C-alpha cells in the first residue's frame, strides 16, 4: 500500500487530518513537537526529507495556524501546490477536493494536479476515526541534516494569556458577548455567567475593535477557532467571520433581541429578548439549582 505522511499536533484537528489521510494510503507521522522550539522552516525541511525517503504519495496536516504555516513553507520548498482548509478529498489523478472558502460560507469543488498532493484539513469538519496510532518517522537523523538557516525563524517566548487557566481554544464552555452587550462594563454579567459555568469569556471582533475586551478573547476567523461543548452567544449577530470561529461548537445557544439575526438560524437553541435581562436570569437560576 502507498505511504502517506501526516504532520501531527495535539488535539482533534490532527486526528481528523489523519482520518482523511488514511483514504490515500498507509499513514506515517511526524510530530510537530519534534522541532523545539517551534521553527516552521525546520519542520517543513523534516517533512520534505521524510516524504522523499518514504516515497509518500501525499502529505497531510491539520488546517491549524501552525499546520497551514508549515505546509505553505513545504509547498514553497518543493514547488508543489497546496490545497488548504479541505473538508473532503478523493484520491486520484487529479485529486478531487472540497475546500472551505470565505470563512466557511462557501464550499469550493476543485481538482488538484500534483505528483505529491499537499493538503490541510479544515478543523472540526470531519469525524475522526480512531484506528490507533500509526508508526512515527524516526526524525533524529533528519534533524541532524536541517540547515541552520531553517532554525533562524523560531518561537523565542511564550506569553501566558491574562488570567491563566484553560485557553479559549481548549474551553469546554464559552460565553461570548457582542455589540449588544453595549459597553466594557456590560461584560460584568457575561463574566458572572461564565464564572458559574466554569467557562471562558469570548467576544466578537467589534468588541475587540472597541477596546472592550482583549484580542485574545476574540472568537472568529481572525481570532480563535473554538470547539466547545456549549457556546453561548450574547448579543452577537453572527457575521460570517464569527461563525467560522465557532462552527465547531457541539451546541450553540444564541441570545439576541433581533429574531432575524443570522446566528439565530444557526443556533441549536435561541432566546429572543434583552440579554441584560436574560443573562442575569440564567445566572440566578443556576444559583438556585445549587
């Protein structure tokens, strides 16, 4: 059977990429963490060498920030085309692809002609099938051959987000506020509900633009893409860019005064009304139940 190479990170998106990669052949994996600190050019160099030595028919990675970064550099190094943010791929010559465009509001059907397809899989778009961990490539000798210039661009420091604790991307419950919250001070009721639910506070782009919350709290295409068990959107209209960030949520509860807001039609549960009355009422009921 043909060999397919998969770049693995921690988390479900890489497992989803691995699931799609199995339809192309027998997977072998390279861990993103093999290069520490993270240096995207070095990881791309390791992938290039591993793919050549294994005769890989394709290379897959999760469509995460780092996954797309490394794969774009691999494409530049090898002069091969990259298909990013795919949700389906059918082996063949050419490879038939379905890709997310415009933050997921448009699906593109495309054909990829390449001697070695490079593909990233859009996070939270396909079901991961656990068939056990495939063999990992021994990258020790590959790392020894990495050009020192490929280590120049690297992570030099990690800055912890304010407040510490679980990051927005990893939170199981997220309570977000949008323009409808009205002000920086208005987020007090959002924070109160989040505290009761042991949740992370999120927000929309307009909120960060207004300076009400830090950019690290922004959910969306230009913020953080999340996949919580529950996403509570308060006063958020549901612009395409925002929905691209929260579409991985298992359940969405939308609270909005506008019954016609786009997010209302996409939510699993919706409440039409004034969030400044509804959110405190939810918090009060939670307290009663405890």
